[in-house]
C-alpha cells in the first residue's frame, strides 16, 4: 500500500519529494495502484529504465545440457556424481525460467499454476566441476589475506577475470543468465542514447539520484564493453565520468572539493563506487592519461573527503555516519570508500587507499554489519534493507575478490545470514510490508544481495527467490548467481514466520508463496525508537493482501525535505506531526486522538500450524491450517489501562479476524486505510470494499453498543497541532473507522475476501473468544 506502486518501474513521474535520505523514496500515499485491464500479457519489467518493458514469451527454455546419466557401467563414483549433477542442472534448464511474467501492478513474479513438480524440488547447489555449467574455482587463494594485498590480475572488484572468461559459456547454458544478459545490453543501449546525467541538488538534501544513476550506467557500460570489446561502451563510460568530474562544457556542481556533496556523504560514496568500477573493470582499456584522470578525480572528490569524515577535524560533519549508525548510511558510505580504495591500490602513490581501508573495514564491522537484529529484521525499514544490503554485499564481495577475505564482514553478526529470510517474509503478493519510510527503489539499488548471500551463506533459497524478481537483471547478478542452483524456493518453506526480537516484533502469515492472489497478512508491534528515525508511531499496524489486491496498507514516506521530518524520535518530535508518520495515519487503534507513546515496550505471543508449501505451485491449504499473533500494546498508549490486539488466520487461511481488547479512559478509534471503494450497510456492521472486479467484506462481529463502521478522509484532525509544513495529499485513500467513547470494549473485525467459487455458506463466523484463550483451533465457528 505505500507509494503508488506504478512508480516502481512502469511509469515516469516527477517525484514531489526530495531524494535526500534514503534515495528514491517517492510515495504518493496511494495504496493499491489503479487496476489495469485483466493481466493477459507476460511482461518482464526491465530494471533501471522505468518505461522499458521486455516481453518474455512463456518460459525461456534452456538447452538440454550434458549427459542425463552415466552410460559407462564402470564409471567411478565421482563420475557418477558428476553425471547426476549434470542431469539435475539439465532438468532445471529444460524448464527454463520458473516465473512466466511480472505482475504489472506490484512487480512480483507470476508463477504457472501447475502440479508438475519435476524441477520444483528442494533448494540445492549441485556439486559439479563441469565448467559448462558452473563457475570454476577462483585461482586467487591467499594463505594470509590482507586488505592491502590484492590479486595481481584485473578486474579485482566483484568480477575477476576468470569469471569473465567463463561467463559467455554460462550465459549460453543458463536461461536466467541469458535473459539477464539480454536485459543488461538492452538497458545499456537505452542509456547510451541519453545525455550524460545532469547535476541536480535536491532541495539541499543531496545529489543521490544522479550519483546512483551514474553508477547504474557505469556498471552497464563497463559490462557491455568487457563482453564485446566494442569501444563505443568504453568511450561512453568515459564521457559519463568526465561529466561527473565537471570536465565537460557547463561543469557539474561546485568547482571545488565539495563537488560530490560530502555533507550528504551517501552521494560522495556512490560516485566513488561508480568511479571504482569503471577504473577497475576497464583498467586495461584505459590509456594512462585516462586512468590517471579517473584516479585523480576519485581521490579529489571522494577519498580525500573520506579521510576528513574519519578525522577529528570534520567541522561539516561529513562523517557523522561512522559512529553508532547500524544501518544503510554506514554500509553505503564505507562501501564506496572501500571500493574506491581497493580499485587504486598499487597505483596510488599518496597512501590514501591503505589509510582508508584501515578505517572502513573495522568501522563497518562495528556498525553496518550489526544492522540486522537477532531475527534478521533490518534495523530501519523493509525498504532500507535494499540500500543497506546492496552496499554490504558490494563491500564484502569486493574485499573477497580483491584480497581473498571478507574480514568477518559476513560473520561478525551471526544473525546477518537471516536477513535474506526477513526479505522473503516481508514480501507479499502486494509487495512489501512497507511500514515506516518506504517507497520504490530506482537506479542501482536492488535486492540482488540475495544472490550474494545465497552463495556465501549456502542458502540456495535466497537465490531462487530473487532470480525471478523484476530487479534481478543487472551486472551484479551475473557474478553472484550460482548457475548450479536447482529447486524451488518455496519447496518446504513455512507459510508463516514470527520475528520476535523486542525491537521488531512482527508476523508474516500467508496462504501461498506462488499464487499472486494469495492471502497475506503482516502485523507489527515492536519499539518506536531505535530505527534511525525511519519508523512510524504504528504499534498494531497491519496490511492485508488477497485476490491480487492490497486491501489495507501503508501510506509510505512523507516529504523528506519537510521541516523536522528527521529531527529525532522523541515524544515531541516534529516528525510525529505529519499524518503519514503519526498514529492516526496507521492501521491501528487511536486513543484520545493522540500519538502513541514512543517508550512503548510491547510483548507478543503467537503460534502457527507450521504449514509448509510443497514442491507444487498449487498450494492446497489444509482446512485446519492457521496462525495467530497477539500483542499487548498497553505500553504504547496514554489514557489506556490495557490494550491487546490479535490477528488470526481462520477457515483454512481464507478469512482474517482482527480482535482488539481495550480499556481506555479517553475516546477510541479503530482505523484502517484502503484504496477501495467502500460501501457500508444500513446497520453499519458491514463494509464492502471493491477494487476493480475484486471484493472484500469487512464485518463487525458482536458489536458493542454504538459501534458501527464509518469512513473518513486520510487527513489530520482539525484539532491536531499544525506541522511545520503541509502534509502530502493521500489521493484515492479512504479510512475505515469505528469510533467509541471511553470505556472497555472488545472489537472483533472479520475480513472476508470474496474468493471466486467460494459459496457464502463456506465462510465461517468465529465464536467470540478472549485473546488470552486464543489457540490454533480457537476461535473457530
């Protein structure tokens, strides 16, 4: 429900908000995109060019590769194992790409509904030394790695020469690599036709959009050159670099050392990373003067400023992010400086590269690597996971390929390997559970860290999940993806997961991993501080997807340039004066029309039937399959004696019960935001929600006296304090409301998606059961 999800990739629109931090968070406040005609065309949206769409006809079939079995009766066990591996990979490639389309509204993969499970098996990396099917081993294996001792050959960052040598064969033999390669070249061709990226300082909050766009282009151009040796890609890369250095007519930014905007160091870091990629990947193609120019520019506007950011003489606070910042800022900034330093080691005569590596690696270990909590949840929001993990993976991968070690960047936080699981469960058919500051990602930020983590943590399900996503087709995937991966990510994967770190406390529950029309419910509790000022006041917040629609969802980010938006997360912060951040802008209970208490410390309990999906994409949910999540949210409110909220999937995961038990000394308001057209019954006990041809009914069961559904506009109350700047409009959004005076109440709200072919008699009306007595079988009809 966040930003109009069209903005993710299918439209070009001017963002009314600053790029600022974090990068590309546009948010229109429109929960569910206007529904287009029934989806009948398979369209894979190409990452990077919002208006570009490439059509993939059904599944791209891979060739039959190698032998399906050993025909030599006397073959030894190693040969037999190799043949079995080849057969397994061949069976996978025969099917080709599992997903047949990308949903044009939410940009999630559409899987064929089939019970043919030939290749939809347990996620596995097949062991084989067949270089037609698998990467060879990296010949660079130092016995005692050091950050300043780099491999002798180029490239050294992420994609060493041995991988480039193997890539053409693997592209021919793997349908995913083949498809991504085509998309990268197509995108590079489109970038080629565009003028160099223009300088644009966004409201004083940065040049991050142009910095990331330059990085995106450099990656694509450099990739295209290395596979073709066509100098047009080399020349176009140099034009982009000269432009960002201010060496073309008209200049680019200030004509001094702050050209790359170090006061918003994300910009500096991303431009440094872009230059590092170009310097390293195209090293042998540059002339000596070109190489010198690129390195000098990188040092002048990037690495020198990094030294200042780490120094005790940093009057402009370039380096605020290197102290107690466990999140995306630290990851992005350290990564850019690390890639830059690694790229010029051996050529740098100033010593700055070695100086920075002694700073960035230990600092990232103390900050960036600690961003995921003990359950894998990212410290900020689901959207910031993209930014932080992209940078973390780039840094770890660059260190590994350049020097032979990640220096514990992958292991210092023993829970980091769980953050891929977090990403999988926070993703629903209606896109992310996008609580807090969330919006669409553009340019060079993707979820392809899943490819890297899948390989490094031996979690093939991460690669299998990500490879069908719309943003998979970009250069990092070509080297982080292991083409020996087989199986289906959903095979044996639990439908539910509960993330119970005290900072996070949230639940993900669904009816299928492969049906775009599946039921998906996510609900959160957690603390309201400690999220780097990117959260909302939203204990009890929830989203609901069903029938290919997000029925209740999030408004997403506000205007990052708004006065006080990032001031602090104290109770009196100006941030909490903006509708999208305050409690009344969330899908929860509002008491006395006041914000929640930032000192909230909820407690939760939960249970699940532990239903897992099998190898088939058709998930037949057992009738007794259920899950629930109950949170005591009393500490999140003023004027409340007690308050608990429970969410229960019932009737074989076809219906959702949301139950609130509250005792308050001030007025109470149940609120939920929807893009649906809302019709309320004459008695006020039923709301019928309609989006396109889909319908969901919402019933108020056993209503207390005076409790009825009404609707409101998604705006602040007239009695609310006036924020420093006006709120953004939330066009197309309606708030479904139940209002009651002070008192003690139980509110039971039953959400009934109108599933095709399901008769009215098949819906259940659950018995009224106190939350303290909830179980997997109670409440039931």
